[in-house]
C-alpha cells in the first residue's frame, strides 16, 4: 500500500470542543499519528455531546477517529515533564486553552521550543492570543454572532439566526489544518518551528465574502434576505406538489434563462433588468412567483427530471436520511463504514477529499478514554514502574 502523505508526522492534540480537535482529525485522516491527550478525570467534553449508544458517545467516534487516546494531567509537575518528553518526539501540538494557561503550567512556547526547536505550536482560541477579548471564553457560537454571520441569516423580519451545528468551529478547523501545513512547509526551509495563532472569529469572517469591502467602499451593510440573494434571482426554496422542498440557483445568466424558459416565462428574459444578477434580484417576487408556481404543480421527481433535462440547477432539500441513501454520495463514498470494538460498526463521513496517489483513510473510530496511555508512554521509554509512579502522582 502507498504510504499516506502525512505518514511520519506526529501531532499532540491537547484541544477540546471542537475546532482544534477537528483540525487534528483531518491531519490524522491522511496519515499523521495523532496522540489525543485528555485529563485523567475530565475527558474531552465531546465524548458526552449529543446522543450516545449504550453509554458510548457517538460524536466522539467521529472526532476521535485515527487518534491514540492518552490521559495526562498537565497541571501537575509529573504531567508537565511527561508532556515535554512527548513534545520532543512530535511535530505539532494543537491546544485551545485560554491564553496564559500553558505558560502557567510551565508549558509555554519557550519551554516547548526548548524541548523541540522544530515543533509547531498551534493555538486555537475564540479571540486569539492578544487583544482586549483574548482572555474571554470563546466558542463557535460567539464567532457566528460577532462575524456578521447571524446578522445576515434568517428572514428579513425575523431575528438573527445561529446555525444548529458547529459552523464557525468547523471552518476554523479547516483553516487550522491549512495553517499547520503552511508552518510545516516553512519549517523545511528554516529548520525551525513556530507558533500558529488561530482565532475562531476570523476564518468565518473570511468565508462571508466581501462584506468589509462593500462597507468600506460603499457604506453598504448586507441585510437579512432569507433564502433570497441580493446578487441573483430566482434563488430560493420552493415546495412541490407532494410536499417536498427544492432549492434553485441561477448564479449564471445562462442558467437563469433556462429556468425561465422551462417554467413558461421566456418573456421575462427580454426585460432589461433580467440581464444582470442584481437586476433579477430586484424583481425576485415576480421570478419566485413564476418558478414557485410551476414547481408547486409538480412532484419532486417531476420537477427534478424537468430541470435536469433543461440543464438547469436544482437540488432537493435533504435531511440526513436522504444523504445516506443518495446515489451520488454513495458513488463518492462520502459515508463510509468503520469497524468499532465498542459498537460493532459505525457509519460516518469519509476523509475530506480524494487523492489519486496517496489517499487518506479512517483506520479506527474514536477510542475509549485513556486506551493507549500505557503503550504511548512505553514507546517513550517509560517502564511499567515509571507509569505506575505517574499514576500515583495523579499525572495519568
């Protein structure tokens, strides 16, 4: 078998909930050895988030996949010393403690880089390592609020709307994995590691698009528009005759024209305002009436087939049951089955992308708390008596 691209990379995951750990998961999916370090008496809270089966947290099975599970109390001297020994063998440390916490334990950048000058210390916090908010507790929900995401999400007359999942954390996780690989690439030239400072409030602001530029140049503040867009129309969700919902997008001019021909309103194409997305958006009521009325007289299958034949852009509104059964997701292998000693087998999202020569893989689902502590410490050269002594001191 071809070695995965990150084979030989060692990552210590000290982080919790959710951006830092998910970034480490992404690295593990492509071959990095990820050692998940949790407090001996206070496991990663994600083990208890969401539904469980027979007392086994299901979210952890996803977030903890491809990670070796080790317990270590970093706040006691023996735990600190053991972490420094582990750091000397690692390439990356991912942590999300409030700024100053590692320093208080004697594990700041000075200590870690002294133990391993090639180490990349990745610090993921709500607000970054400096500034007036840096010591506040920070979660993805706060980033979704402060970035402007919630302000533009929801119906025009309704309240700002937060996502029902970890959107900002997930975006930050993607950015963190990218930042880690960037720092490691720099290390090949300099021979030295460095600190990655990732603030969860920033990546989500980047994916929101040109809002700062619009405001800077035009004083324009994007309003809530529900499912509509200020940039093109028709763009909305529409209900079918059999009670399903479909989403239509017309970002390209040619697609907009095809849609209007399909729904029996080719006359609108000749209107002067139809030639630009913003012009169409100003006439969204008329366009929505045409498209929505046409779809409302057809079943989901009929509408989907007609749009596909017309080469117009449409998609059904799925819940997770539909995702699991969809033939395109099945063809891509987007959902994969992973053997698990606790639950028998679990289905979860596959690795994030496909590489033709050095693909990633899920080697195992999230492991029990501390399952690999003795094995990992033995690899450091600690004897059974040494490990017992660490337990006696409360470090494990």
